C-alpha cells in the first residue's frame, strides 16, 4: 500500500474517532443544547479559519469571494447549521446511540433528494436501501420511550436530513467548478460558514447561559477545536487519498465508538431495539456502498 493511501486511511480513522467524542461531550456539558452547539461551533472557527488562510495562501485569486458567490455553499452552510443544532438537541433528549445511528440515515436521504435536485437516477439497490433503512428506523420507535425521547429521535432524523443536505450541496457546487485550474473544493469554506451560522443562531442561548461553568467551557472548547475543527480538516485530507468505499466504511467507526464512549463515561446503555435498528441501518448503508463501488 502506498504511503499516500496509508496517510489517507489514518486521517479518516482519526477524524471518525474525534467525531465519535461528540455524544459523550454533549452529555457531559452542563448547558442548554443551543448554547452547547453555539459555543462548540465558535471554537471550531479558529481551526477552520487557520486552514482557510493556509488554503488561500496556496490559491491564486480571492478564494472566499469566488466560493461565497455560489448559492449552494450558502444552502450547504444552512444544512450544516441545522445538522449541528438538531444533533446536539437530540443528544440531550434521547440516547447517544439513537442520535448518531439515526443521523447515519443521511445517505438514504441523499438518494431520495439526488433525483429531484441533481437529476441523478435512483437505482434498484437504492430503493431497497431506502426501504431497509426506514425499516431499521422503525425499531427505534418501537421501544417504550418518553415523549422527550420520541422527540429526540425525530430530531436525530432531522439531523440526518441536514447532513444529506450538506452532501447534496457539495455535490452540486462541485459541478460549478472548472475541472482543472479553477477554485479548489469549497468544503472547508462551507463548513466554516456553517459553524459561523450555528454560532450566530445560538447566540441568544449562549448569552442566556452565561456564565458557563469553567469545566463546561473547557469541554466545549475542546470539542469545537478537536471534534469539529481538526476532525474536518483531517477528513478533507483523507478523502483525497482513499477510495469512496474506504472513506465511507472507515467513517462508520463514528456510530460504533460514539455510544461506547457514552456508556463508559455515563453508564447510558442503548436498548435492545435500538441496537437492532442501528445494526440494520449500518448494515444497509454498507451494503449499498459496496454495491455502488462494485458497479463503478
């Protein structure tokens, strides 16, 4: 295996491991869900701004001006903000396992939205995958949940829809870029803008929560810098060095590790029905990706 590929694999694994810390971090933070989302995104901006400055230094022309002129970047940033807020809120109302596994229904929503928004066809394997994922999602709602737990599951699905919106917008934006010699991929700009929107939308909740406990502030700073900022930079490096199948499967470490960290730190255990539903969702997505890669 080439050194370039090994670097890509390690970067994606590191990104997935950092992402997986989100559940235990959110559960441990003593603050309102909106304040958590806003403060976390605020600190992530420092890392993303540094990455953008480095990218701008190696790019001819005004990177921000050319990227922000694309409407899909703004739609993607709005989808990102929706994902961050809904996922954080969901973690406060339902289990971390439910929140992350239901968010990972995003590839199915991508398949549903790709046809009307991008003109991409839905294949037979996609239809089976959509049905399988919705079947897996149903298991989460068969459990005896409180009204807040039920609402938390719905919020987790909303975060999956938002995550799908990010993928759709990145794909649509890539079509507007010249194949060679043009503006580089705008993923970092989109993520940075999305974090800025998240912090702005959550600003009233942040102000209302002041002063935050020192331990919570340090925790959210660590999550913003490492779990979002550094993780997304690592993922951006990794996806350019490994295949689509490898990046997708390696990223599956997140929904596996996320509830493990929460269980170790807080004792929270997912229900048997949630485990069955999660296994179905993850299995269907892996099956779809394997078939998709085999046909390309």
